C-alpha cells in the first residue's frame, strides 16, 4: 500500500533524482535565464535541508519513493518547498496525498511560490484551496519569506492558504 513518511538521509539520492526528473517539465517553459542543468544541484538540495526544509515522501506499494514535498517554517508562515512527483506517477494522487498530509500538520498561513508560466502547478495548488496573491502582495511575500533573485521574483507567483 502507498504511504507517506519522513525523509531520511539515505533518501537523498532518490529525492535529488525525482526533483530533477520532474523539473524537466520546466525546460523551455520558465525563462531560459532561470533554467539550470541540473535544475537543482546536490549542494543546493543539501543547503535547503540544512536550512530547515523538512521533506515528506510518498512511496508506492513497493516502498519506492515517487513523490516529495518539503515544508519550511519561516517567521509566521509555512512555505511549501520543492514539491515534485516522478514523471509517470503524476496525476495518480501522490501530490494530493502529500499536500493533504502537509496541510494537516501545520497551523497558520501556508505559502507556495511557483513559476508564473507553470500553469499545471498553479492549477494543482488552486484545486487544493490555495489562492493567487495579487501582484503587489506577491512581490512583498517573495521578498519577505524567500531569498531569491529579483529576476525570479519577476517571473513567479505566490499562492496562499489559511489553515
């Protein structure tokens, strides 16, 4: 039976693989100056974990990790960070199970940043009760809760949910 569990250090390589395989969907969609290959390097992933991103993992019936979603408390909100489902497993409930699990474990505002061009991601979060922040609020939120370059602020959206 599929399950959700906490990330363990021995899961690092698989999480890295899923993030980068799933992020291929962004190639040619997000601005070319924001694309990296790999999309997220190993040092960057480790830095995110060290900075407090706590990953939950969705595993299939064979206990193979197929989806990842991180949560990071920052000041007075929780950020959803690096939510990816392995290609071939998307649309089968892993992402929905992960976000439901995450939302059940937090209180207060939850924010997620996404690329403005990633319509599929925006639709996913909207289906789960998130609303798009207006442009002025988006910039304020991205600058307050994330540490990202101005170019990424320009090309991103923020979705928010109150729990």
